[in-house]
């Protein structure tokens, strides 16, 4: 099995995306997601060139873990907060692979 990472870009008006991420953290929702079986990473980042967006790096052990997350009560909370803050979301999905030897010298 290869881990799957989904990059989610939440975009809103003004600081709405940042307030969404802050509420995900302060409400404990993000911590509950991190504790879900198969979650490997769940972290928010602020893009330097786009103050109206937040990037979520969301990694899972496999598709089964993602499916279980999508069926969990956490999804209703996420959707509720996305609506509250008027956010749109785009996603990119990546399947992890071994780091090629030729790249190893650049990543320490």
C-alpha cells in the first residue's frame, strides 16, 4: 500500500479561510481527524502569495482510511464550517512513491 496525500486549497473572502482553519484547530476537530485510524498528516499552511487561501496537507495510509474518514462525523463538521465561512475548495491527489536515488542528494 502506498500512502495517499490530498492537497486541499480552501479559498474565501478576506481572512475567512484562515478563520476556518483556526476554528478547525480550536474546536478540536483537526485533532480528532489526526486521531482517526490511518491518518498520517493533517496540517494547515498559509500561502505567502494568497492571503485569502489556506492549504491543507491531508495524508492517509490508503484509500480505505480515506473512505472511513469520508463516512465519519468529521465530514459533517468540515462541511458545516466550510459553509459558515463561505469557502470554495479545490483538491489535488498524490500517491506516495519511493524517493528516486537521483533525488536523494537534494533532500536531506
